[in-house]
C-alpha cells in the first residue's frame, strides 16, 4: 500500500508541476478578481435575502406583540364586566400571541446576528477586492517585466559571443588586407606614371648616342678625331693647364678657409 501511496504522490507532484507551468500570472490575477467580485455579488444577494427575512420577522413580532397586548386589554375589560370566563379566554389568547411574539423575538435576534456578520464580511470582502485590484496592477506590471527580461536573457543566451567576436576579427583582418592591397596598387600606379613622365622628360642613351654620331659626322673628316680644347703650355711645366690650375687653387683656398 505504501508503494501505491508513494506512486500517487509522485504523479500528483508531476501534475502540479505541469499545471503550474501553464499558469499565466496575469490571467490568474484577472480571474481571481473576477471570482472575488462574483463572491461579493452573491454575499450582497444573501444579505439582501436575510434582511428581507428579518423584516418579515419584525412584522410578525410586532403583530404578535400588538395582538398579545390587545387580548390583555380585552381580558381586563371582561373582568371589569364580571365576565371571568370571557376574561380567562382572552388571557389564553393573549398568552398564545405572547408566546408567538417571544418566538419571533428569538428568531429576530438570531437573524440580526446573521445580518451583522454578513454586512461585516461584505465590507471586508469589498476592501479585499480593492486591495487585490491594486496588487493586481502592480503584479501584472512585474510579471510583464519578468517576461521581457526572460526573453532578453534567452536571446542573449542564444548568441554565441565567441563566434561573433571571431567573425569580427576575421572581417577586420580581411579589411586590413584589402586596404594594404589598395595602397600597394596605388603605389605601383604612381611609380608607373612617374616612370612614364621621366621617359618623356629625359633623353635616353640612344638619343645621346645618335647626337654624338651626328656631331662626329658633321665636324670631322674620315679618319680624324674631333678638335679638342687648346692646351696652353707653361714654360715651367708644359703639361699643366692654366684653367685647371686656377680651379685647383680655388679648391685649396676653400680648404684653408674651412
């Protein structure tokens, strides 16, 4: 029997867990307030019914009390007239109405206690409903915030940060490589343009060679060298060039000045 009891408890715990997972706080709060309002309506209806019953008891009590007093007055009148038998019968009637009045009075006292409890409980329920409505708005806002936070945390949990950072690093390396390639191509293009303009602005070795050939062909006879610079000989040293000696002296002077 213990085995079945334990199995039943396990099944019940699983069932409660499943039901709890399906509970939406916002819907449960709304439903609870609606149920409390329904209970308040029923309590007010019950109070109204008890008040109506109390009113009927009051009417019966007052009628029985009046009838008892009326028969007592008649008994007095009959006794004054010397009609003892009639007075005795009137007193019997008076006693019957007096007993009924006492019974109604007991019921009325009990009914009044019930009405007081109903009115007290109704007022208590009304205050509880107002408190529940105030708490409902607060709890609904907190539940909505919790749902939003849960969704955000789930989204953040599904994001693989390491993979994302790795992807950014790879893309950064690729962008750097593209920038380096663009810079290298720009340098190559600039060097190529500079080379082309240098070719246009400067003379080539072939042009110099052609000019030299033209000079030799126009100023020299076949088999003769072109005239060189006239060398002025010095009596002391016939191999020294005066111009060269002058430049050499200038260099010596500059060296001494330094």
